[in-house]
């Protein structure tokens, strides 16, 4: 079992310049075997949270609970957790084998033979058997990474803690290790708390994401929930690349239909959208993801006429940077569209794809509708789980 | 089939090319080595002459020849010097004092350096500067109050008193040096060790000390030499022959009217030998440098 609970965790650092609240009343419950990613910009408190869970920092307030027992006051070695560090932190004076054996020697009473065979099994699983007698400085970055992982895995802990373990690898290796790490975690079924600032890692690896900012939990949900139904403007802007476009708008109810007015356009609202935002003041932020922006004709309702500033053709898609009201916004258009810089482009924001946030609090008042399971199942080539089973019989 | 990259298979000029830096022309290399050779000859010739002279007689020393013939070499000087009981006592005293001082300084220095590097506590900064400030005053300045203090502690004319006196000088610098080395060891290694089940002391023993070996070797070597070579403090604290150390041994071979140069030189060689031996042993760690292969991104 590895049910981990972070209860009302607060960590305040005392500095000459005053107190710094690194983690503010954080509450997260992690089920056994889940891979949870803590994600957020630098200084958001994600690493501090991980270190509090590991026992390397003592929380100012709150509890860390593992399988129903508070471990807050226990030393790191008593917590049955293993950590993979950003810098790998392999002991330079020990061979890979000694690095992997070290934790078992220090923390358990296992006989030497048992330790040896466990290290060798783990090394084989990770494909590093031939590296066991080498010292860390004889290994490449990727190999060091694997040894560091091996050192954590061989302990067979209840919880893995990973502090940006892939950030020192080159892009290609990072993608490869990401998949391997995910597969490994699923095979081992060990509860994992994973810290990263890379939202691609967060989206692709996690069962659930905890998005943090300024020490506060912004949202805790599955990757797609965070993407499609962000709870606030911060999450909406942080998850997704290129990030969501935001327009500062004011509500105008004087015309025939209520509308959101931006300096570059007027956006008439349908009733259901208006119902969601009614009574929340006059100032809002209209959000739309780049890939949800569609090309339109000038006479369509809510069409916005813009100027193309820069295009970035990536082949599969083209990022088009548009100027609307003196600010730059991004649209992701099909890759085979050739759009010259400086030309005028008319676009529209489909009403079922927009997000509206409270202009004061940033809280999401309206999110785009989620992709429908039924729509997916009706796609040609898609087989539901029932039909797969039927096919196998 | 062997290729030209096999070291066995390369001819001499290729090997010299590989040995020389690619950017360095042979002419430049010869120039650099010539200058270095002259420099070291200047430094080492007197030492070499001293060692040679210790194997010759007094009469040879005053002859116009510089290099003795093989037949002129003798071990008689060593026999004479080492057969003197007082010289042997001084030698043992020096060994005891220098070794004990080194062990004491390293023990205190490692613990203090680790604590100053890793823990934050009130007065830590002040303590560091206090340590540094002890190096700013010449020893002579504190000699009399120090003597009075040692006298009141009943430590005058004892080897323990000399060890403490040498440690007083050695500990501040040793601690500074070791703190600097330990600062360079990434803290994530301490944390990894704690996650692996180590206490503070076992982190120190199993991770910090092995990695700080170059620093420990330098601090130990420095302390040993400091204690081994000290004349001033011993001259004040030692009152009888039983507590004198080797620098005093050199005095045994000169009187008011005559100096037994061959014996003096031999005693000097014997005095020098342990330090050179110690360096030969410690050099491996000093040169090795801090291995940092296991760390990325720091």
C-alpha cells in the first residue's frame, strides 16, 4: 500500500527580508499506485512540497500521512520512500553497484547475498547490468539517470519521489525516458509523486496533475480536466502549449444581445454563456486555445479581422501570430496553409470553445465543452472495449 | 588488425605528438620544459647536495670537489646521529606531537567544517571570522599570555601542552580549508544519503569524508608540517630535553666553537625525510581532486 496524503501542508521560510510562504495550506490525496505530477512555474513550492514529503524539510504546519499513519515527524529513512534527484546525486566515490546497494545496506538488515541479487535484478530490468562496476563519472547522463532510478527502485519503497528527474537530459533522451519511466511506474505500481516545471511531462505522464502557483494549489485533476476545464486563468494559461489566448473584455448589455467588448472586436454572447457569467461584474477575461480559433468570412457573426505578424510553419500545423488591439495572440492553423506575414485574416472564436474568467479573481466561470466520449466512439476506426473483447473471443 | 590508435603500435614521433598538446609546437614545448627544468634545478640542487653530503665525511665537505666518488660514500654520519639518545628522543617526540596534532586538527576541523558548511545556527558567521582573525596576529604576539595560560593549566613542559599549542594554530585554518571543500560537495548527496538511511554522522563518515579526502589530505599535510617545523612554541613550552622536538635536534651538532657540518646535514636530512614521505603518500589525494561525475546540473 502507498496511500499518501498531504494534509494542510504549510511551509514558511524565515529570511532576513521577512517570511516567505513557500507552500500554503496544500491538500492532496494520492491513491495507491497513482502517478501524481506537481507542476508549476519556478518558485511555486512544488519542490518544497516534495522535500516535506521526503522529510528533508520539516513543515511549518500540516501533516504527511502514509497509509493512515502520520509520518510528519519521522526522519527520511523511517518513511519508506525513495527519491530521485534532479542532479541524480549519485555518490561519486562509489560504483553503480555500490550506489544501488547503499540504501539497502543502511536501511535494511538484508543479508549480503539478497542485496546483491536484488541489485542485479533491478539492473537487469533497467538494462544497466554492464554498468554496475563503473563509477558515475564514467557514465553518460542517461546512464547516470538509470542508475539513480535503480537506486530508488531497488529499495522497493511505498512511494517514489522524483524531483525533475529528466530535466538534465537532452530532448530526445527525455522523450524516450519519459515513456520508459511511465511504463516502469505502471509495472511496479508504486505510488509516485513527480515534480516538474515541464507541462508536457505533466500532461503525458500523470494520472492526475496538481498545478501549483505561489505555494497554493490551483487545481488537482486529470490532465484533460486541467486542459479543458481549468478552474482559473492561471491553470488555463499554464497548461497547454502554445498557451491560451486571453482578452480583457467588458460586458455590454445595452445592445440587442449581451456582448463582450474588446478594443479590437465585439463578441455577442449566446444565452447559455451569458447565464454562466451573469452577476459576476462587468470585467472578464475571454480565453480561447490557439487550436480552437477558426478561419471565418468577414460577414460571419463575431468575426474578428486581424493582421498576421509572424508565422511559424511546423509542417503538421502552423502557428500564426496575430495582432488584435495592439497585442499579439496565437492561432494554430493547419500545416498546409501558407499564410504570408502582413496579410489580413478573419477569424472566429466558436462559442462552444471559449472560456470566460472573472476579471477580478481569475476564477473560471465558463469552460469549453469537453470532448464527448460518444463523438469519439462514433469515429471510424475506433473500437470500443466491448468490441475488442468480442473480437478476441 | 592493430590500428595506429593502439598505443603499442605508434612510433615515437606519433607518441610525442599525442603527448604534447595539439596546440603546442615542439619548439615551444622544449622552451617551456627548459625554463621549468632550470627553475626546479635551482630549487632542488641544494636539497640534492644536502642528501649527497649526508653520505660523505666532514673532510670531503671541505674539499673542492662537488660530487663524491662512489668509494667516498659512507653511512657513518647516520650511525653517529641515530646513536645519540637525545636525538632519537627528539625524533620520537616530534612524531608523537605532529601525528597527534594532525589527528586532533583533522577531527575537530572535519566536524566543525561540516557543521559550518551544512547547518545554520546563531553565531556561525561570527565564528568563521573569529577563526580567520586568529591568523591575522603573529604567534609571537600571543606567546607570553599563552605561556601564562598553559602554565596555569599545568601544561608547560609536556607533550600534551605542545600538541594543544600546535592545534590552536592548526584548527582555525584546517576548519576554514575543510569548510571550503565541504561547501563544494553538493548538498543533494547528503540528502540522498539521508533518504538512503544515514544519520548526520554516517552521512559525514560515508559520503562527506571520502569526497573531502583531497581537502583532508591538504589540511593534514599542512598541520603536520606546521607542527613538525615549529621551533618557537616548543622553545617556550618545552623546558627539558624530554619534551624537545627535532628542530632542536639540529642544535645538538653545533657548539660555540665548532659545527659538525656532516652530522648537522645528516640530522637535517633525517628531519626532512618524514615530511617528504608524508607528501608522497598524501599527494595521491591532493592531486586526485574532487570527483564530481555523479552530479549533473549544479
